C-alpha cells in the first residue's frame, strides 16, 4: 500500500468543498452542514487561530463531545497546518492540565461542561493563547464562544501545505500517562486505498485528481454516510471520520452524551446511514436490545441502508454480533460487522468480518492477519504460522512517525525489524497455519473497560497516596456490561476504618470516573516478586477467588 506523497487533508477537503459544495458534510441533531458551510466555518476559525499566531507546527487541543463543532475544529487546525489533538472529556483537572501541557497546545476547543475544570488549571497553562467554548448559555471572560468567533473572524487564506502535516491521537501509555501518536496526513490518506481496492476503483494520485476521485465514488454509489456513534476523540470514529470525509462523504453524530440506542437507530433509519462506528459489546449489546424492543412492539427499524458497522480496540463477542446480524437479515440489510484489531499506533493489524446470512461462528478473539501485518518474537524473529510460538503483533506500511515529545517510547514502539519499519504496540498473539490470529492480550496489562483503556500503574499510584493504603495492585476482571471491571487488590492498614466505598470515592478528585475501581479486594499482604515488581497473575487470581469468578473465565 503506497503512501500518497504530499496529500494533505485540508487541501483535499477544500477541493471537495469547491467541487461538491452543496453535498452534506456534517450532521448532528437535525443541524446539517454542507461541504461549503463546513469549509467556510472552518476557514473563519482558522482565521481566528492565525490572529493569535497559531500556524505550522503548532498543536490545537479538542476537548469536545461528538458534534459538528469537533470536525470544524480539526479542519480549522489543518488549514493553518497545526495538528489537532484529542482530549478525553472525562478527564479531571490534573489529567487535563497534563495533556494540554504535554501537547504544547496553543489553543483549546472545549465543551461548556468542562469550563470549571479548565478554569481551575488554566493558570498553569500559560502557553494557551485562545480558549474556545462550544455550547452553554454563558461563556467565561477568559474564553470566546465558538459560534461568535466564527461570525467575528475573517476566513484564513488558503495556503500550500504538506503531506507531513500531523494529526495527533492521544492514547494511554504503559505508565498511565497519555501519549500523542503522530500521524502524517499522507499516511492517513494512504490507508484509504483499501477502500478503492475493495470497490475496484482508482484513488487520487495527487490533489488535482481529488474531484474526479469523489465523482467516481459517487457514480458507483459508494459515497459514505458514517454515523460516528463512538466518540470522535477515540481512534475508531476519529480515524474513520477523516477517511470518509476524504472520500467526499458525510459524518453524522448523536446528541446524547451517553449512548441512546434508540436515537442511534432512528438516525440510521431517517438519515440513511451507510456505516457506523461503535465500541464492541458495550455499545452493541444495548443496540441489540433496542432492536429487540422495537421488533416486539411491531415497529422494527429500517436497516436497509446500513452496509457495515465497525468496531475496534475492545471485545465484540460473536453472540452479540449474531443477534445484530439476525435483525439486519430480517430488515433485508446486507450489513457486515467489521471487527478490526487496531490501535492508536496502527491500522490493519488484523480483522474479521461477519455478514448477514453467512453463518459466521468464529471465536471472539480470533482474527485474520492484515496484509501489512506480522507477528514477531521479542528478539525480532517472524513467527511462522502454525508454530504455536507467541509473539507481538506488528503492522507496517503507512504508520505513525512516533509519539509526540517522547523519542524513547517512540523507539520502543516504532521499530526497525529486518530493514523495515513496524508499529509494535505490545499486543501478544499466536498465528495459526491458515493465518488466523488469536489475540492474547496487551503486555502492559492495560484494562479495556467500556472502550476506555485503564492502566493499572496510574490507579495504583493514586491508591497508594491514601494514608490507609499500604500497597495495591489493579487488575481487570470479566464483566458483562463493561467487558472488564477495574478491580483493586489492596493491603489496608489494620487500624483503618475506611469502607470500600470511601476508598473509591477518595480517588474521584484525581481520576476520571471510568478509571475508578468498581470493587475492592482486601488482602493481609500484597504479594510482589523478589525484584519488587507487581505480580499481576497473583493479583488477578486473588481477585477471581475473592469475587467468586471461575479461573477459566474470558480474559479481562
């Protein structure tokens, strides 16, 4: 898969707006934006960024819920050759301060619900030149309103740009600190070539060919209408939105701050959505239950426009897929479930598809190895299919250039093996003789809970700040709703009177809600290996025994 050298997303989107300006680009809650409106509003925001000196090489943080404004902010940053950076809106003050500081953000787009949190830390972020609030009845004096800023600003002039301009996707790190994965535009564009191969069409070789490419897609009936049901701040919807806008498509988002499955299916039905991005069972289970309810009421949703649903980064179990596919089949939809094994550090490690009527019955954790992927042992030897050797999943081709401001971690993850460059985030796997990959887990023992990654070290360090806690390990245990429940195995001082609920509540000012332990398991002595390192195998077995969970339960 060749890199489309020099292709820049902002320049491509401008070409699409000029060519098909009346087509819909964005939609949320009944508010649609044509490609012309999308480009003009973003140009005015870019003009405001220019006014405060933000330009090539700078970074712009997006602490926003899903909505049209999220993509306008990204387009505005791209226009001035700055890199937009995602910010988790669940973060509390200390986490927000860390990420804005770590990213060297010069401007911050933030949802009005985060105003109080940012106000508490903005004095520690002197490099931020512009705070832009989205939504809310009142705007603090230190910020400006998003829509008012658009009305008051002149459009930024169009400029020449580079395919090496960046989009930065922050993800959790093995130490619990977020790391910004740097994706060049031309590498992201190169990944869209998989669509053209699938469709039997030709992509654009350069910027001048973008309008004709969009026409070819439209003439073939493949123009996407993607419902970004999962957060745009995560890679599954975030990367998908960039891809589908490059194809001249439309991105639709929901108004609910937490998943409302009936809103989702109503939008699919009324807006003729062609694809949707979700996060595994935590999304799909309530979606299927909503379909069950509608069918029982004699008012099934129309799914005929929906060609595919994509999930990545968390377990999507086959039984839940089967229930979804049954509804799709009943509706007459040819929908495909695309279960992608990817990460912020790379796309295309492995995947599997389940389609309506194909009788798929594959195991939940098995995938087909991607065309640019391989499994390597720790010493760099390629694992032979069928050998039963365990190794680390790796993907080559168009991959990120590293972590922002962290050359050491970059070298650990983005490695040169046998003369080629690979992304190796740390997922262990085996590969069968037929190319089937079985995912074993992340070596960093991260916990995937409801689509969010929680790293044990961060929670452990926060627990051990409590006077009554002597030591702690944090593990994930199987949970029907979240996939994995964050569970703390703690050694408490004998004189402590703290209840489990009080321990959890005391962490709330430091950790986001999704990182808080769902349960506490108390032990008299916390076991560590002779070198002082955590023994997560022991901690997990201890948690399983205390909670009455069978040892052979699905991995958390």
